[in-house]
């Protein structure tokens, strides 16, 4: 547990990834709040699964696969929160989430979208896959997770 906390603390400090990225990333690491990573992904790339897969690989390269984590992705840098406490303005720009739990093997990617019937209400989460090394990131847990 201490090793996981130390690895998470290292992420709070800017540092190059272990495996260099092929080019400058389009995304930005914004914050780490406990086991929750918060990223900004530009709106014009917010539907690109390759971008999310790159970010998830970046996290695994940094902390390994020994502890659970969640990554949340937002499409407006000025509305991207710096803690896991999201307000309505943040939620309006929340585009995707990735959850990992090594205990049960869960790797779950969710698109987060407004509910067309209630755009300012609870958001809809739709499970999808990510093209990670060794196949898709789709875990045992098939449940839906809205906000």
C-alpha cells in the first residue's frame, strides 16, 4: 500500500513518462486526487479512443498494475477540475472514464454523455473498449456507472 501511495505521489510531480511518447501528447495531466487521475483532452480529440488508450498506457507505465485507479477525462481545460469533487460546470465537460481494479481484473472504459431527455441532469455512461496492448480494455464488471 505504501508503494502504491508513493507511486501516486510521484505522479503529482511533473516528470517524463518511463516509455517516451512517440510525439507530444494532445492531452494534459491536470491532477491526481487519491486514486483518481484527472486529464484534459481537447474537444476535437474527445471522441478518439486512441488518445484515451495512450493516457491509460501512460498511467500503467508510471504506476504499474498493482493498485486500483480511476481516470476521468474532460474536454475543456478551464473546466477541468483539480479534485474529484465535480460541479455541474465540470460535469458538462466530462467525456470519459477508465476504471482499473487488479483484484477482480476489471478494466472498464466508459463514454460519459449528457442525457438527451435531461441535458443538465444525471449523465449517461456507455461501456466501450480501448485498444490497449494485448487487446481491448474491457473487464469483468459489465455494470454501468453514471454520475
